[in-house]
């Protein structure tokens, strides 16, 4: 019986939130909190999924059943269904705190696709495109930036489909995170922005253009390892997130306190906003947790 495992890191957005879905580039970093999927081949046509966050789930290759807790996993299996001849057990273990986001959905999608490509012999070159299709099919939209970071590791610049661009950037200064204590689902944040955008499309288009230009400035600075200019760009991006209306009083307070530390180079929202996390660059301010950059993305062991 074959035994295959794959792990993928979580991720955090550094710059380019929101604007990335309008064709602008983003900066995203893989973090060394990994999710591991282990596949063990069976002698029958059954599939059994186990994890630490949901009850075990079992279905058959001959009659795949949906499972909301494992909807990303089942979508990956459906994508390879025609190539799968034998059943298997999938065990999922994770170091990623699912309440924080941190790209946990992207990491599990990349890791499951990783073991399935090894199991079926599918072309790994299609893995990112398949992952984006899965995420968009479930969530309705998504840039794929977190998927790219989980796949490649490191800190990268990223442009969403149809013209996907993934470029490795130098290692940044120390990164740290602070959780706001709550999270507004990204779909809800986007809906609120959409409602505010009605009748103000030109103003929002200009704002997204400014966000895109600011991320380009940050990418150029990162390539030259000019972390002072990079940090200044992140600070300006945070101001644009304020203009977008996704920085509430709690996030604003966390950012203000982080910036009181003289070693903080920059502090900004990481993600869609209205909760979730703030990322700090350069040090670990009081109340923040140190995070390490994951230099390797998807790792498969056969």
C-alpha cells in the first residue's frame, strides 16, 4: 500500500489586499506554520478523511458525497476523480490556527492536491491553476495569492489569473502578527465595499489604482532590499486601507501601539480587514507573536 505525505505553509498578506482582485500585484509571505496531509492507499474504493478540526468523514469513489467541513478536500478529490483508481485514507494535521485565517484553506488545498498529484501521476504544473479554480468555485472569488505562497514558499510578488506572475523576493526583516480577537469573513467585507462602491465607481477605481502603484513601489524596494522604503510603502498602503474603510478602531489601536515601539519599521492590516490580523515589520511589538518565513512551499514525500 502506498503512503504519501505533503505539507504546505500558511501565509500572510504583506501588501496588495483588495487591489489584487482588480489585476494589481500583491506581496504575500509563506509562514512556518505548516499543514500536513498523509495519504494511505486502501484495497477498496472507500475514502476516509480524518483531522483535528472535524469528525471523520467517509465516502466512496463510486458515489462521492459532499462534506462542508471538508469541502476544499472533496473539491480536490473531485478534480482528480477520473484519475483515481483506488480508495485511500487522508489524515490532516495542522500547526495553523484556523481562527486566525493565515491561509489555512489555501494550505490544505495545496497539500491535498500535492498528495493527489503524486498518487495519480498528474502534472504538478497545473496545480496552482487547479487550486485557484477550487477556491473560486467554493468562495465565489479569490486572487490565489495565498495559494501561490503555500505552493512556492518565501515572500513573493503575485499577479492573479489570467496572467499569473509569481516572483520570489528577498527575505524581509522580522515579521510579527497580532490577532484582533475577531474576524469578519472576507466575503462580508467585500460585500460592504461593493455597497459603498455603488455610485462611486470612479473614486474606488482611483483608490485601487493607487493601491496597485504603492505595491509596485514596495516590490521594487524589496528587490533592492531597501527595507526603509519598503516599510514606508507599507505605511502608505495602510493609509489607503483606511480610505477603503476596512480599518476599524480595534485595528487602528493595535497599529498605533505597534508603531510606538521604536524598532517597528511598519505596521498594517494583513488581509481583508475589519478584524483578523495586523502584521508588524522589523520587530515583535508588545502583544504580537513572532512568525518565521517559510522558505519552502509545498513539500511531497513519497
